[in-house]
C-alpha cells in the first residue's frame, strides 16, 4: 500500500474488551493507559515496533520456531489446529492470537497456558519503559510484550497469528518463520487493506518470506494468483490445496494427502464443513516444515481435540438454559461475507430442525453480504445489539439489510425469550448467535462460558 491506513481512536480510547473495566487487573489498567501513546487505534506500520524491539534487545530474534498465520476467515481455527497437533505430540507451544473475547490474557499462551496476570503486567511495564513514551499503537506494544515473553519462556513452537492484513502487521517483524499458513481470503477490512480481493491478498501475502514454505487452502482465483506471484518472487514453496495437498471428508472423518502420502484423520474438533480446509492447512504447514517431527497419531489426536471459542461453539450455560428442552444454542463470531458462506454450509448440514438466527454486527461490516447466504436457511432472524458490544450496528439497520426479514430483539435475551414463548416452540430447534466477535464476548459472559 502506498499509504498506511489509520483508524481514529474512540473518544474514550480503546474498544470494549481492551479498555480497563472497574475491578480490572493491573495489566488491563496499563493497556488502557497505553492508548495515550498514539492517537490512532490502527496505524499499519513496522517502524515504531522495530524501534521498541531494538530497545528491548531484539526479543523477536530469540524465539522458538515460528509458524506465521494470516487470512481473512479461518486463521484463528488454523492456529488452534496447529497448537493442538503440536501439543498432542508432547511439544510445548506458545500462541499469540487476536482479538480476545472476554479477557486480554486469551491472546497470549506461554508453553500451553494462558499468561498469568502478574507476568503480563510486568512485561507490559518493561515494554512501556523501553518505549520511552514514543508514539506506538497498543497492538504494537502488546505484541512487543508477547514477543518478550516468548523469548524468555522455553517452548518448541510459536503459533503467531496476524492481527490485520500481514505486510504491515506488527507480527511481521518476525523475519524468518519456519512455515507460513494463509487461510481463506475474502473481502473484509477494505478501509485498510484495499477494496479488491487481489489487493487484500497482496497484504496477506506480505508474510511470505524467502525460501519459507507456505501452505494455503481453498482460495478464489484472484487471491491465489497474487499468492503464487508473491511466493515465486520470493522463492518460497507455495503448497496449494488440490495440487500439493488435499483433504476430503471420508468415513466420518478426513483423508489428508500430500507428497509424503495419505493420512486418515478423525473429524475435526471444530465443527463445520469449512474446518476441513483449516485443519488441512495446519497439517500441510507442519509437514512442509518438518515431516519427521510429528507422528501420525499426534496429527490425528490434535485435529480431533482442537478447540476455539466462538467458532461454532455450542453453549450449555445460563443462556442455553432459558431455551425449551431439546433446543441447542450455538455461537459464532464470523462477521463478513466469507463467514456467511461458511455458516450457510453448516446450516445446510443442520437440516434436521429449524434454525433461528440472532445477529449482531459491528459498524463498517457489510451486513447484507453476511446475511445473504444465511437467511434462506433460517426459520427466523433477530437483530440485536448488546450494551457492551463495541461499535454495534443498530438492530434497525440489520433489519433493513435483511430486507425486512429480521425482527428487532433488541437484546440476545429478548430474542431467546421471544423464541421460547412463540406458539409451537416446543419442537427441537437450533439458535445460532453470530455476526461479531464483540457480540460473542458479551454472549460468553452472559452464558457463563468463559474461554480458558
């Protein structure tokens, strides 16, 4: 991009979920304070972080082997498969993911465990001191803190998820990963990454490094062409689905194949037909780096045990208990056109009972594009906006984007109550709450089902 895009901070600083809340821990109060170091919430650039890391002695150069993961949809799920497979092989795994749903600590795993409060707070203060009050975004400074911790705690692998885009994302200061993975690319964050699929793919392709293998799954031709050109220019082996590797559903599970041979796998621990692609990307990336590192048993166990909150997650807590007996409550944070298509595939697979949608979305998202593939599969749709939901679209706007099909909740609990009390509600049904990771965080808190 010729110009690095910027997003103004909200009048009070951070989005809900990053901002310090009453009774919040020391780390969250530090993060809230750090928002004063830069007037923009998002300002895609590497220079500020590179300066800060130099002051810290370059922790990004002292990391365990890194698998760097980008994509529009599925990168978080791909990270969960990578981590689960390596851990099933007995490896210690760091992970850096975003955004979090309830607590910031969800973003940083040290050798398998969520970072502890005092450890995180001490790292943030150390980075703040090294930065010396210079302009820097919160994501950059928290990335520096994560890299500092990853450099100090022994581990066998670091799964590193891109925050936004790739080329100018803060995680791209890691210049020599052992493998890269690029999940499905679709239209999202167009204000920052470009308004064509090729432009967005170009930003995602920015994580490709000379000679480092890159695994990618199903891609639209325009996106794949960009990945192929970038990989060729950098001398990086690009492992594409259908040519270098493939995965298919077979006998209740998956069958994966690549140049090393075939591998029968159980059904992924993450539900949804689209998860075969994400699991396959993870397996392809790990086998491209070091095929002897993992046994087939570990790959199978990891694929089956992977978990990732708010990705077609079934809830069974307080909110679920308000529904009639035999009903199911599901949650997904998908929020763009590609996610709508993926959820529609799952809706088709769920054809055994009525599906009710409860949708809340973030401003700047293409609401109609998300809803279009889903609405044909819904018995009803409800538009909601929770009080703590960051930059929530007004329910009336969602109703308009649905062509008048959706009804105003206006809260999740209201929509669930209306469904429960509707005539004929006794038969088995499913409710899918979707449209925003910020909404997902609020729903998890209300249900009492917190990420661990």
